[in-house]
């Protein structure tokens, strides 16, 4: 399947920003499950590219002149392939799987979430992971505007509402409470008639010496409709844009993402 991706991000500030540094995880890698045929990131300054500890493409933007706006523009195309039961063939990766059993601030299970995790059956095959995903979406109903990037898995579970990021964090908390390695995935999804879900988050779970990739929000395997951008222990390690600034006062953010799919019949 050919995915065409357009992603525009604009930060605007109430007063001049004197200095800012932004870390961008906005570029995918070519892997056995996807081939990047073209990709370009436009920014208001030089982008220094490297790899982070998880192997993600990391671009750093430093602006030392006064500015009231940062505009980022992504255009790209990726060819993806179907995955048998969500099974990736990339291997363990640069970080040992035991690293992904440790909770983080965003994925620490409280008493209620721990009890929920223990109420699930064995998390030892792909079917059981899909069942856990379905149970999570029953407990945390999809609703935008209720949570933000600072909300934890325990927060979303208590609220009973959240978005794909929250679903991913709850799944990570569940897996880690059960000693199962799992990692956060950020990327894009060809959403059909639900364009607000084009920018997406899901999880990889380590089963039988390999990663199985699961869209918790839809309780399905993440396959050819998905473009992977970054992985990490949680959102903070895989966020598309993170940064710091001096000055600026108030900030507003506008994001527009469109993903169109070609080359295969839409499900």
C-alpha cells in the first residue's frame, strides 16, 4: 500500500521567543515493513539529523534569533506491506527488551490499573493481546479533548476516557505490570472517514522472541495502513516535537495531518 502523508505544525507565540531548541521525530525509517520512497521536512532553520537511543531519526532545530512562529511542514510517501498477525521482522532493536518492562511516569500502574491488569488472562500470544486491547477500549472510551500529553495511564483509566495516546499508555502499563515487554509507537494511520486519527499511537508487544504491533484504539493489528515514525518507552520518548524556549509568553498550536492510501482496497 502507498501512503501519502501531509503533516503541518505551527507554533505561535504571544511575544517574541529569543531562543528555542526543538527535537523532531518526524521522519520514518525504511524497514522490512515499510519503504520510504520520498520524505521531506521543512523548518525555519537548519535541521541536524542523528539517531536517538531507540534508533529513531532525530532532527534538532535551534533558533537563536527572535521569532513569534515556528512552522514545520512534512511531505512524504511510504510503501507498506501487510503483516501476518502484526508480526514485525525487524528484531529486538538497539535497546534490550528488558528495558521495556520498566514503568515510566506516564505508564506507572496504580492500584486500580494493576488490579485490571491482573484480571486479564495470560498475555502470551497475539490473540490475548487483542483481547486486552478490546478490554482497554471498553474501560477507556475514545473521546478527544479530555486528556493531554501530561495525563498518565492511571489518569486515563480513572477518567474512563481518552485518545489513542492514552490507550497506548494503558496497554503499556498493563503489559509492564505483567512483566511483558511493550513499547510505544508514534506514526500515521490511513483513517478513511475519521481524519482526526491520521496522527496515531499504538504499541509493540514482545511475544515469542519478536514484536507484535497492535493498535489498541481499534483492537486490531497495525499493518499496511500504518506508517511507523518512532518508538520509545512512552509518548515522551517518541513525541513528534518536543522542545524548550526562552521567552514567548503564551503559545498556541495548530496541527493538520492528512494520510491517503493507494494501491489496495480500503477495509
